[in-house]
C-alpha cells in the first residue's frame, strides 16, 4: 500500500502570525544593521560632530532651524492646496477647511522667514510654557501612580527647565532652540555610534556568522 504524502511546501506557505512577523522583521533589521554597521558609525560621527559644532554657533542654529521650519510649513501649505483642489471625493466643507489650513501654514511659514528672531522668541515662550505645564502635570500624575518616583523626578526637571526659560525670556530666545537642536544631534549621534559598535560586535561573534 502506497504511503500518502502530504504536499510539500505547506509549512512554507502557511501565513505568519503577528508575533512571527514582528520577529522576522526584527531579525532582518538586525541583519541589515550588522551588514552596514560602518555607515551607521559614519552617520553617528557626523551627527555628533554637528551637535558639538552647533553648541558654538547657537544663534545661527536657532535662526537656521526657524528658517527650515518655515520652509516646511510653506511646502506643507502648497501640498495641502494641491490635495484640496485636485483630489476627488472631498466635501465642500472639507476642501474649505483644507484651504484655510493651507493658508495658515503659508502665512506662518512666510512670517517665520520674514521675522526669524521674533519667531524664535514666540517659539521659545511656547517651549518654556510647555515644559512648565508638562512638569506640573507629570508631578501630579506621579503622586497618583504607584511607583511614580521617576515620573515625579522627570516632572520636576521639566518644571525647572520651563521656569528657567520663562524667567530669562526673551533674552534666551537666540540660544534655547539652538541648544535643543544641538543636544538632539549629540544624543542621536551617540546613539548611532553605540548601535553601530554593538552591531559590529555581534557580527564578529561566531554564532552570528553561523
């Protein structure tokens, strides 16, 4: 009697579960990182150097950030106008809202390019107020959360950052945004460097090459 064989490839064609899909994507990302760790190292070094250099030219970084943000707002407004005018299926009210929002983007973006220093002052005040309010909210949440010591500590730090910014506004306006940009570049650069060196270490392990 012939033995009945199951069709080959059933296991391969079986759809992956969400957990298996996430594991597979994570494995591919790690493999890609190990294969191209040198590029991540170069990117990390470039970002780190840019961050350190930015600390010495904070007013320029602040104004440059304002200009870039203004350009992005204008481009977003133009794209939104194109979406409102050339896409079908939108109601009249939706188109009007999109056009009004696009006009706001373009006006704010143009104003930021025209008056970068005033824009920096406004954004610095908003930033200081946000840190001040979020700090208070975090502290209150920390007291209501079990084991919320870290949340309270983070809230206190945010609160004092907000107080310092607001207390020295608008004198600090040319530097505050630049400091945040420089710190972000330094942290991102250090993260990419650590990530790339960790990937190189994994690649050099015999089990990783198997």
